[in-house]
């Protein structure tokens, strides 16, 4: 998400604005200052919008992660339900096959029971019609002992056959009753299995609906994120345009300072000009604030645009409200708001050298004022484009930024 917060870090790494001259074409200076103020307002709007987009993108990332976890859990539930439904289907098919077999066996047993019952009934009817006299008469009319024994064996065999037939009929009745009970139990098992199956299928449809809803929410979040990223890219493009405007303003101000120096050189006698202090490095200026350098002068890779950008001064870390002092005697040529620099002061010194003091929380001098070495100019702050209280300090020679460190005592 670092790309989304580019508005907040821009002030640290963008090319610094050149100083403005108090003298020269005032209308042109006023136009440049108005452009800085307009760019400042537009960048503030972009900064607020970028913060909102960053927060929403973070929310969308959290929503995406949550919905992905929900979908993964629902996929697990779907797999479990499908497995359970498959097992229930198999159980129901086995139970139905067993029920079919039991029903077939019951039919066979019932048929056999009917046949044996009819046969026994016929024999019972015949025996009833013969009555008990028939058996006695059979014994009495025997022609011999052998005949008597044979008739006894016959009657005994008939009696045993009837007994076996009755026992067989009883066994068939018990078997029939057992199968009927098994069939009843199996039907209950099948009914319960079907109920569970229907319940699981309903749960499956519910989980599928939940998954579809989660998928829709995920796709909606991703679509919104893509839209927001497009908006961020648009803001990035607009920011590049605004930064280009600031660079153009810096170049115009630098040109004004150079023109002012040229006019001053023309107005100075040649002999006097030859003894003017040269614009070369030397431990000339006081340290402007109580603090250490936290960001040096020089080129570095821009974190948003990826190209080399010049950091035109040094950043000195200091407490909010701490005093900022003039490095040497000079004339204040600008004191006020200056775009990304926020509240800024430009002091012109001898030898074509100027110093700038930026991001101030308060300004204690005015344009055109003469200042003494070590005089308080303002207070440490974080106006313009910055991420915390500090002083952005520059040294410019004939309008062009140079490394301030060789000039500082």
C-alpha cells in the first residue's frame, strides 16, 4: 500500500522550490506565488483523497481475506456433506436391496405356508370323516399279526407325518413373522435415512448459496479495489502534473534570482565587483536549528515515480516550535507560504548566496527586513509537504541549490 500514501511523503523527496526574489518584476512573483498556493490547495485535496483511498483499500484487503477464509471453510463443509450424502445413498441402496430380498423371501415362505396349510387341512378333514372307529376297525379286521403290525406302522407313520407337517407349518409361521419384523425395521431405517439425506441435501444447498454469496462479495470487493487503484493511479498522474508545475515554478524563481544578480552586477563598478565576496564554500553560516541532519542533500530514487530526484537541501530534525535562526546577516526577500515548502523564509546574503528555511510553524520576520547573524526567523514546524516537524534548509548560489554542509559552521 506504499503507493497509495505518496501524497504524504512527497514533501520529503520532491525537487525543492527555488527561492523567490523580493525585488524585480513583482507581478511575475505574485503570479508564481498564486500558482504555488493553487497547487498547494490541489495537493491537499489529493492528500485527503489518498488517505481515504488507502483506508478503503486496507478494508477491502481485509474483506477479501475474510471472504476467502469463509469460502475455504464452506468448501470443506461442501466436501463433508457430499461425502455424507454419498455414504447415505450407498446405505439406502443396500437397505433397499435387503428389503427387496426379505420381501421376496416372505412371499416364498407365505406361499409354502399356504400349500402346507391346505395339505394339512385336507388330511385333517379326511381323518375327521373317518373318525376314531376307522382306526379301531382297521386293527380288528387285521388278517394276521403281520397285517396288524403293518397297519400299526402305517397309522404311526401317518401320525408322525401329520406332526411334522404341523411343526413345519409353525416354523414357517415364525419365519414369516420374523421376516415381517425385519421388513418393518428395514423400512424404518430407510425412512430415517431418507430424512437424513433430505436434510443433508438441504444443508448442501444452503452451503452452496452461502458460498455463492461469499464469492459475489469477494468479486464485488475486488472490483471495487480495481476501481480504487485506477483512481489512485489517476491521482498519481495528477500529482506528477502538479509536481512538474512546482518544478517549473522553481525554475522561474531561479531565473528571477539570476536576473536580479545580473542587474546588481551591472550596477556595481567593475573595480568594486572584483573584490566582492566569492560564492564559494566556507564555514560561513551558523547552524540554523538545534538538531542533527536526518536527510542529506543530493539525488535519490523517488519512492513513487522511480526516477532520480534532487533533494535540494538538508533536513534537520528538531522539536516542534524550536527557534530557527539566520545563518548570517542578510535581507529577507521572501517570507510566507511557498507550496510544498509550507511557511518559508528566503534570506539573501552577499556574494550571490541565499539561504532558505522551510516547513516553519511560525514566521517572525517580513519581506524586505534586514536580519542579523543568529536572529530568530521563525519556529520549527511541519507545514507544506512533510511527515513530521523538521527544518528543510537550503543554500543557493545565484539561485541554484548547492550542498549546504560545507557552508555551515
